[in-house]
């Protein structure tokens, strides 16, 4: 049985998947409203101005880890004999969110920067809500490559 990484990170898919993930991140942030939305939009804009291409580079670098984190869910989906990974993933959105944030937690924990660690710790609760809110779009996106 093929793993999720075998399918999604195959050379014919990887570049397009990275671009689609970047678009998903940008559109998710653009759709947010209120003070949190304003803060997210401002933060992303500042980051992109300070480091052009950072979102694409970070997505390409982290995507293999995120996909590996979702592989147990994909294997469970395969064993279930269901035909729609999108629906399966949405039913398991909390588990998928936890798996993705575990990767981010590990990355932040490995950082040598006290600023990165403290910023991540402050934003962790919001990250949980944002990833969970983006899960329907992410599950549709991943399903489109399967």
C-alpha cells in the first residue's frame, strides 16, 4: 500500500502541491476577519516584504514532514475502504490538526531562537483554531491529488 508521501510528493506533483498549499495559506489568511484577521494579514504581508519567497520556501521545506504526519490517517483511510479521503479527513479533522501541529511544535522546540520559541508559544492556541478552520480546504486539496 502506497504511503501518502509516495503519492503527494512524487516529482510530478510536488511543485504544484507546494504552489496550491501556498495559495491555500494565503486565501485562508485573506478570508479571516476581525482583529485576528487583521493581525494575520499584516504579519504575512510584513513577512513577505522582508523575505520574498519565504512562504514558498517554508512550505516546500515543511511539506514532507506535514505529509508524513498525516500518513497514519491516510493508512487508516485505506484500511477503512472508504472512497473519499476528503470526507474521511474532515471527520478526523481534530486528529489531522493535532498531527500537523505536532510537527510545528517539534520545529519550534528545536529552534535556537528564544524569539521564535516565545512567539510560537504565544500563538499556539490561535494556530490550533486556524489549522482546524483551514482543514476542509486542506482535505479537499490533498484529495484532489489522490
